[in-house]
C-alpha cells in the first residue's frame, strides 16, 4: 500500500498513468498518428506534433491556435531564427522529455523559451544558470540575465556577486567591467568583504588594467571607497605595492586633497563578518546571531545537545560546535560530539565524535579541516596531551597532525597565512608563555618567540595579519594584559590593557576592530581599535534577556543565517 501511495502525485494524479500516457503520445508522434500541426524550422527542418500538447505548455502556441491566423487554419507553423536541434528539444519537452542544457546552448535555449513563452523551459534554464554560478562567470551570467529579464537569476547572481566579491576581482570578467558597473559594486552596501581595504585593492586592480583609458575615472572610482574604515598606513601600502610610481603619485595626490576626502560616502558597509553566540558557560544549547545591520540579537535553532564552554568554528559556510569542558554527569570513555549547523537546513546535527577523550583543548579551523589540540585526559590521571586530532568535514574522516613539541591545555589558537599558531596554556606544572606554529606546507612544528606574559584560558584573534592575545589567567590571577604578535618580525608587543577583567571573556573581530564580550547579559561589550591602541565601550545591545552567555566567534558570512 505504501508503494502505491508513493506513485500518487501531490495533485492526485497517478504518476504511472501519466508516464504511460506520455509514452503513448510519443509513440503516436513518432508514427505521425493524429498529428495535426507541422512545425517548419528555418525553412528546412520539419517537426510533426499534436497542437493540444503544444498549446498546453506554451502560451505562444496557445494564442496562435486560438486566432484566425493562417497557420491556425492550415496547421503549418514557420519558425525562424531558432536552431533546429533546440526546436526538437522544445517540442520534445511538450511530450515529457527533459531538456538537455549545457554551457554551449543555455543562452540560445533561454532565448527560444522566452520567444515561445515556454515557462517550464525558462525555469529549467534559470535553474541551470543559478547552479552554474562561479566567480569566473557570475558577472557574465548577471549581465545575460538582465538582458533577458530573468529576475530570479538576477537576484541569485547579484547575491552571489556580493558574497564572492573578493574572488571575482581576480577574474578577467571583473577587469572588463564598465565604469558604471564598478561604481555600482563599489557603492553597494551589501558587498561582502572582510574589510574595506579589499574594495580599495579591487579599485586599483580595475584602474591599472587600462590606466590610459581609465585615468579620468580615478575620482569617480575613489569616491565609492569608504576610506574612514581603512587606516592611512594601509591605504599607502596598497597603493605603493600595486601601482607604478607615476600612478601611485596620482592616487596619493587625490587622497591628500581634503575636498576629495569629504566627498566619500561615510556610511559603513555590510561587511561579511557576523557574530554568533553558541552554547553557554552554564550547561545549555541556546544560540544567537548578532545582526550587524539592525544591531539586534537574533535567535537561532538550538544545538542538539547541551554544551559547556563551547568551542566554535566555521568552514565553507557551516558552523561547527563542540564542548571543551565536561559536566559532572558527562564523563565518558569516548570524546564529545561535534555538531554542525547547515544554514540551508536551518538546523544542527551531530556529525561525529572526538576519537580521543580530551578536555580543555583548543580548536582551530584551517582550510578544509578542524583541529582539536592538546588538553588533558581525565581518564588517565588527568595527563596532559600533545596530540592533535583533525576532522575533515567533506570526507567525514579523522586524521592526526604531528604531536605538539610541548604538552598543554588551556591554550589558544590562531590561523594566519597558512600557519597554525598554538599559544600559551598550562603543561600540568606551570603556566606557559611558549608558543608553537605548524607550517602546513612543511608539515612540522616550529617554536616562535615566547609571549611576554605567561597565561592560560586566554583568547586570540587575527586582525590585519597580526595575532592579538587578550586576558586569561597569569601567575598572579586574571590579567588585563593584551599582546600583539607580528609574524614578520617574530616578536610580541604589549598593547593597551583591557579596561576590565572578564573571567568568562569571548573575543571577536569585525571591521578591523576587536570586541571583548563577557558571558553575561549585563556587562558592556568593549571595542579595541588596533590602529589607535585604544579601548571604547561599544553600542552593541545586550545578548538577550535571560540568556546566560556563551561562546562568540567572528566568521565569514553564512548564507541564510
């Protein structure tokens, strides 16, 4: 009985009956039985069909067969300027045979479907174009969709272009855009970039592609850049690095003109970073997302399991969460479960469990894998660990990295320019200032210079190609100390101390600024400007009434969240 129900369409028709009828109609057409219309394509190609089927799937044919046109009376239709093989496919579609669409024929197929008003064919072509979107072709697809007035493709391609702007700028299509088109992108509030400096780099790339012709457009292009969100040092660095001397001077002269700087749009762009509160410092499974545009916290679907001191990361537009600390009733022989949030499904699912039992470990997302580093094994005398487990989401497999040179728990991690950094922690006898990095290319651990202040349970964040370490527990207790590591010089530098100590602090970065959050609803969110080396009280609203904190991360925009 279940199998019979599966064969019934949602509107009550039998799928088996429909399939049988279409097969019979195709056989009748093949034998030219009861065919009452002949389609002649480009005066050379003849197709026989049944007018009732053509009228049922094409508004063009329906209108033609219900008028006093000569074709309606004679039963012969002449159609020009459509390729015969495409017309064969379009007539086959009326008999239940799906279209064969590829990169070579989709443009002509969509044009023919529009001309003949075949909505099913138009939808199939639109679906193909949307699924084909890639940084190398999305600008061309968007332009084509606008010409053909395909609103669904226009919306999807526009959104794709906003979300993949940085990757698009490396493609030839971007360099061929007109001035009006690049102005449209550079001025767009929805452009997804990690920082405004990326837009300036893209503007320089576009200008230099044909400097002789585009030199007069310098002012129009630069007026679209939000310079108030780029440091002067970064502006000079971008121009000097990418421009020949004469062009650099021209851009520098323009930027130094105060009257020009006043023209620039001051509003902040909708940068691609977002902030998520996942889990809780008390055992919970609640989740929140901070909407940067509306300055509000938005509730998200809850985790499958309640978690304590949750660690969170993102890879390929999905969030991953795991508990780093056991609750009293959670001690088991195996590791804890890793959950994944898929924005397309709008739900969390348990995807795997740690292959080894470890607590107070650190977590890092590096390229295509999630690394779980160090910690201690409470089932083996609370022994500290140097092992590193890696989970590959695409393969659903676990692998290992070489062991850390030094065992540690309560460390923090950062991933910068292909290198994984593990900083500080506790080795079971003392708080550590030592730091190690793993080069993904050489596949080995290397020691880097020690922090100035030994610490554990601290936080790290990457801003402007430097690593900032905040707070934690030092030898004398909780510390306000902030340090900055520069990989170029392999050196640590002290920064302005945090104004207050947040024992359960969380750190995120947005728009080249560091935000310090405490895991309760009453404490203000503090902002650190790395360029000015100053702390401010931010205007972020409280998390949510009755919400007892959690773990916050800064991540790339996840579509649908």
